[in-house]
C-alpha cells in the first residue's frame, strides 16, 4: 500500500468531477438536444506491442502505481464511491451508468472549447444561471456563487487519503475507458495533469463579468436561454470550457478550488521527479 503522499495523485480527478463537472451544464453555449444514453463499451484487448511500436508510444510523464488489471468491476463503482461520499450523496449526485467513461470524457473535455453533456458523471447544481443589470450591461450575478459553495465545502471536508485510495482502486477502469474513447497508447493521468495546468492558469476577475445572449437564428425561442450566455470579453470567451466555468463560480470559489489543485499539482511534480 502506498503512502498518503503518493496517493495524492488521485485527488484532482475527483475534484474535477465533484466541482467542475457539476457546473459544466452552465457552460453549454448551444441549446442542443441531449445525447443518447451511453452504452457500455466491451473491453478492448490490445495486441502485444512490438519493440518498434513500444518505442514510438508517448512517454508517461506522471505514472501512478495501480494494479495493471481492474480490482473493482464496473458494477461495484457505486459501492466504492459511496465509501467516500456516502450512499445518499452518490445516489442523488452521480450518474453511475458507465461512470468511468463519463468521468474521463468530462476531464478531457474540460480542456477543450465545449463540454458535451451526454457523458457528465454528475448531476448539475440546482437552480439556474443568472445575470443582473448594471446600467446598460448584463453582468454575472454574485448569487451564482452560492449555488456552488456546498460542493466546494464537500470537497474541502472529504478525507483525502480515502479519496486517493479510491482513485487508485478505480484507475485501471479510467485508463481502459480513456483508451476506448479514442486514445490508445495514451496515459489518462498525464491528460489530467495537463488539464489542471490549464485550469490553474484561469484568470481571477474581482469585478462583475459582463455577459450577453448571442443572436439565435430562427424564430423559435430557446427553452433554456440562460445556458447560452457568453462573456463580452473575447479573451474570456475563448477560454476552455473548464476555465469559463471556473469564472462562473465566482472569485471566492475559484480561489478555493484552485488552491486545492495547486497543492495537488505541486505534489504530483515532486513525485514524478523522484521516479
């Protein structure tokens, strides 16, 4: 069994799913119809790599110690998550169908322009995204931050060693799901660290952020127009989906989340250097 300091590599994955993944529904810019249910993909058995192909595979920058084969089956995921978050929270907050695939897809999409809703691993926060009038400008309402605070508190109070141990138990499922999503030979934990670096680079804006509804073609009005809001500042609107949602959480929550991510990132870098 590894020491808690080495287990810390697990923390950010569930941080991203627990806070950022919960608010991704707010960052969707298009009122697209929901994606169909995710069907569980059959296991993929990769052929043995030849010396030449092995040499051409990308290097693993942030390896973690986990069993090479899953020690937890897909049907056991709910029980494993309940040991960390509690059964009630898991049943009310998590999307358990094909959870490993939902999880890795969400983490990957945090670093991209859009985050499709079909594979989110958790349910969205309650309520709706709101703006307020400031003269002639529509600005992000401070009330939005209150919706996210309970989830931030949950993450700040969770037992990190238990969370990390759970990630290690589930990691073979995450790695398999990542390869089946179209990244054979790529290492999921490296992608996780890459996304963390991007999130940590998100600017913190203390002043209210001006927003607007884009022009929608056609005569039919969107049923949920608040999901279409964009930032007036093109530089902010061009950020990744994960960075935009951090801005929507408000500066206080953003700092609290980024502080945990920064601590995790520092420990991961130290561990990688020691190998």
